[in-house]
C-alpha cells in the first residue's frame, strides 16, 4: 500500500523515519500543520501511520470520514512503539495487517479490536474482497457480520460452484435459510446478503465509432431485462477488428473489466444460431457477440442470446467456475 507516516514530536519523528524506511513509505513531520498534512495524505495515500496520541488523530480525521470502502487504513502508534493500534478500515483497508507489521518493526504489540479477529471468525468483507464478490447492499452484509460474531456461523447458498469455505461458513442447498446468497442475478432478499461473483462474459458487436455511453446503455439494458447484475461482469469480448474501438476501450477501462479480442476464424469455429451476412462482410465472422461470449466464458451455452440495439449487439454467457 502507498503509505504515509506522520509525526509531531522529535521522538515520534525518529521512530516514524524508521517505520517509513522499513515500509518504503513517505515520512511527514507535521508539527503545527497537522490538519493540513492529514487532509493531504488522506486523499493521496491508501494507509496512514500516525506516531501520536489517538485523540489527536480521531479529532483530525473526523471531518474526512466517508465510507469503509473509501477511507484509508489508519494506524496509531505511540512514540516508544509499544502499541500499534488499528484505528480505521481494519479489514478492507488493511489496517489490522498494517498494525501487526508496525508492531513487528517497533517490537511492540498490535491492538486489534475487530470482533471477528478477536474471536477468530471470518472477516466477511475481506473474504468477499479476496473472492471478488460484489456486495449488493453493504448494510445487509454488516448485519450478517454481526450475526456471525453472535451465532458463530452463517449459512451460504450459491448458484455457482464454491471453493472450500472457512469453518464458520456452512454451505446449504436451499436459499430459504441462507445468510449469504451468491448469484449473478439482481435479487431482493429480506434475509440474505446478496453477493455477485465476477462470472459473466459479455460478447459485444458494435458499429464503428459507437460512443461509450451507447455501449454502456446497451449492456445495462440487456442485464436489466434479464435480471442480471452489471457488477457480475467478469470480462468483455469482441472481434479483433474492434481493438481500436475507442468507446469499447473506454467502457472497459472505466469499469475495470478485462477486454478480450478474437479473430474471425476463432469466432467462426463456434457454432451459434445467430449469423449475419452484413457482419460477415464487414468482419469476416458470421457472428460476433454470441461466439465471443462463449469463447470468453468457455461455456457451452449462452445465458442471454444476441440482443440487438441500433448500434450494438450484446450476448452473455456465464463462466462455469469463476472461483478457480
């Protein structure tokens, strides 16, 4: 993580320089300019280590707090290095791990107060992040994290094959009793936290110079009409003739989705019902969206057959085992 180390006193500065050197972090002496320095590093760094009193840090960062998925990890350490306190963004932000690392450097003790860590339970938000599961509603997952601490285990239902689960997560075969529901579908559930795996491959064809917004609307509409979550898209695929199609490239980059291109020969080897003489004349492929989706997913069947829009065609297939 890109890390900043802040210190106010001379003694804190000496320890801060040692920590910064070990972590290859940036050191900021901030006597008299604490608020301005903290505000700057809050925006520019993934983690902040403060060698100072906890109260100063709490008062300084309070106006900057936004969301656990956006706020940087914050660790507070006394200037003798006796304690390294994970203060903010313990799981997702990595403050718990960072506190342990700082304690190893100083020879002190890490202070971790997260209930799941203290009791030895799975940190659900970190578990989801490691498996690239997109959380449909963070508040519901937070409630389930509390239930895990209180009850000691949770039930997991998945529409896709799962990897080995931690001991405190128990797979069930029916969704009615599930605490965690893993699906590519948009799902309203009163009881379960819905998690979307990166498991959809979207095949795309488009006219030359199709704007990004038009491509985005076509994908969103196709997913919406088929009750699929856009957050479950794992990859995009098209014909190699579109390697320089700016709207397609921009959509992939903005949404951080890998984009795969196939030759017309590769696409023509896939047996699909959809075909177009016009597409064949332009690209050399009998079809683009459907075979591209199948090749990218390595699936045998489409989840959504070709959907035509004025400038875009969309097809969707599901990756059989996205957790491999």
